[in-house]
C-alpha cells in the first residue's frame, strides 16, 4: 500500500525513490511486523487469559510440562496479523506471488484457528479430525501450486541442490511436488512446536535464508551469476520473508522460555505452509530439506517412532517423539534443548546458503 501511495511521488520528491528497492521495503516490513507483535503482545496475552484460552498439556507428555497448563495459546493469530499487515503495507500489491503466499498463509491459519478453537474454546479434545485437517491443507496447497504453474514466466523444473544440470521438468506434475512441500513443511513445523520458542526460532532463520534466495531469484543478473533459476517478479516475496522474520522476533519476545504465550496450530500450520510456498515460488523446493533440516528431523522422529512401535508391537526408538522430548527425558534442561536446536538450524541455513556457489 505504501509502495503505491509514496513511490509515485519520487518524481517530485527524490527521497521517495527508496520505495523502489526491495531491500528497503523488506527491512521496514520486518520492523513493522516486529513492532506490531511487540506492542500488541501484552494486550493480546491479557485477552487470551481473560477468554481462558489456555494450553492443554497431554497426560503422556514430559512431567515438567504440566506446569505450563493454562498458558495462553493461539498466539499465532498475532503473528499472522502482523505478517499480513506488514506485507500489505510494503509490497507491490500487483504481484501475483504475494497473493498466492497470502492465500496459503491465511487459509492454513483458518485451518489452525478452527482446530484450536474447537479444542481450547469448545473443549473438544481432538479438534478437527486428522483426515479433515490434512484434506483442507492439500486442497489449498494444490490451488497454490496450480496458480504458480499458471504464471507465464514460471518453469516447472525441479531444482536439485549441488547439481545444476539436473532439472527434471514435471509439467503439471509439479503441482504434486508443491503439495508435498507445502503440506509437509506445515506439519513438520507443527510437530516442532513443543517447547518454548523452539519452533519460532528456526522459522525466523528459515525466513531470513529464503529472503536472500527470493531476492537473488528475482534479480536476473544475480540469478544468472549464481546459476540459479530466475523467477520473474519473485523478488517481491523477499518482503514477505522479512515480515515473517520480524513477526517471529516480536512473538519470540513473549514466547521465549518461560513462555508467556504459545502460538498453537493457528501459528505453526501457516508458518510452515508459508515457508513451503516460498520454497516453491523461488524454485528452491528441495533445498528446504536443508534450510528446514530441523523440522525434517523432528517429523522423521515421529514417523519412525510410530512405525517402529506398530511393527514391533510396543517397542520404541526414542524415549518420546518428537525428538525434542527424547532429549528432555534424557535429562537436558528445556532451555538447553531449545538453544542447541537453534544452533543446528543456523548451521543448516549456512549449508543451504553455501549452495549459491556450489553448483
């Protein structure tokens, strides 16, 4: 909105020329989202507490978590509000990729909100059914994938990190890849959201990493030099990434150990879905396995635990899944688990960044 209001004035006031630069708008989108969360956070926590929307702690979870029961949840609503507001303020609203990102973010937020609402307000222990939730995720992810594929300058080749010559073209089959990436990332972030600040930290790291990839993918000279796919107009999504990182930092202020509020599914599902969509738009789909390596490991720990439990009729690989609970039960203090997992997320992001030249 500000881009459309103020940039046209650059012909008479040269200072407004800065609005043409994606880097400038990404920085201020980040600061805007941060300030929204930071300023509104205390009020939002009070409202959640007044409405008695408190976290439910499962009985079979780590014993130390029982003291967290009643902590305000559904704080992801604030994150999504901040991201959406900051994005709409600073982006070029004619950019189709921004609207695709907002489609996934808001639709997944709606799914998460409904699930949280049924559990926290209506006191239905299981919220939405697993099949119902997954079906809705697939529908919106498929819509986003189809919209991306319909763009005239978008190619449907899959980018393989480290192998610049291997780019299989899937045609409309690319929609299936988009669904797998978006839905998979959404649920992986959801599974990671189990300790104070554990999920939002890696989300911030991934958002910053993809902000760089979005910028270079949308810049024809940088894309050519770095030998990555050039995606016309995708650079604008760097502003969304900036807003996502800023909102994450603002939320972390209140979500850091000991957390004053949790994000709930209304936060984790859309944050993961947004990261997956950015990966698809920037043609760095498979690289998300590295950027979001921590999310992948957490999701795999659950898959392996459940599969092994069923195959061996009761035996376990880990003391508890997802993986962060395993380390808690081994005696690691919660802050130590969180910070060490953040360190892993930073290392994975640096490895992913190195692929810009290792092609």
